[in-house]
C-alpha cells in the first residue's frame, strides 16, 4: 500500500496520538467526521473507513486520494453534516473528529451525533483548538510597536497583545467559532455519556513556536507560495526536536481526547 505523506507538524502530531491511543485498528469500522480533502486517517489500516464532509469538493478530492492509495475496497466517502449524520445508531467502533468541532456552531449537537453512531464501548478521537496556551515566542511581545508593524501580519500586530492578535487572525482565517479548555471539554464529554480515557495537549514548546511563526510573520504563509516550502522544509528537519517537547504537560495550541462511549447498564 502506498503511504500518505504528512509534512505538517500539526497533522503528524495528531496522527502520532491516534496511532498510540488506538493501537492496531485493523478490525475496526471507523468514521472520519470532517475528513477534508486529504483524509489523514487513511494511513491506518482500518477494516472499514467512512469519510464524511460538508463539502462536495472535499469529498471528491478525498475519494481520489483513496483511489490513488489503493484503498477503494475499505474506504468510502460521502457528503453530510456533523450535526445530522446520515448513519445508523451504533454503526462504528471509532469516530474521528480532527480539528473540526471548533468550526461548528452547534458543537453540542455534533458531539451527540458522534456519540449516537458509536457502538457501546466505542472510541471517539477528538482534537480541537485550545484556549489555554500562552505565546511561545514571548520575545515578540516585548518588541516596540513599530517593529511589530514591520515584522508581523497586520491583524496580528493590531491586537492589544500579540497573542490576542494571533488568535483573532487564526479565528478569522480558519472560521473558528470557539476554542476549548481541557477541563471544560472533558466535562461536556462526560455529560454526554463518554468516559475520558486519554487527554493530551500538543503543539507545545518548539512545536508551538513553529506554529506561531508560520502564522504570525509577514511573508510566511504555510499554505501557499514560498512560505509553504519553507514550512515543509523546516518541518522535515525539526520534527524529531518537536517530539522531544511534546507530551510533557505544557499547555499547547492543540488539545486531543480519546473518550469511550459508556455502555448502558
């Protein structure tokens, strides 16, 4: 089977947590909610993987990727909404929702739907944007205002603080409705009938600094142009160092949960 290359620090860290927490998924039926154009979860050998996204274009591209990787027999893609999943109750062993929940206005309904389609004792792997992380590149905050205007993207430099400006820029660019805290999201999951099995921050330390730099400084756009090439190049050579700082308790820009659906007594 061909491998799906992952050059993005954030996606690689999320995949690492998924592989560590789920283990061998070869017998699992999985649902990837909001899989996007490049469904990173196809890298694992699921018995059956259903990808669902609100965008027809994203589903079409994801289907092409699946075909390219030779996974047509085990993967399927469909258009659908996370708040009204067109799937039967108790259909899946694992539900994946990677950096999607923060974009959904009715996030409680989306979580309820994911709980509904899971089998009893099935697992939800959930990653979200975190609201608990301070600025890793703290030295930028101490720069004079004129230097911030020269070095930083205009929306970042215009904030009362660099951190507020960065969060505002990220929320506006990526249509983020809300960010989450570990305690708050954990309580919501438990209220819905989940039991939290694992929880971890990611994009901490060096990973947080690279993430901030890629979005903060003028001329660096990690999604297009030369900025994307620079980001990928840096990611390839710094990822081993990024891993050294992960999982050590520092609050990160990302927050991951593994939660099990409690079986009815």
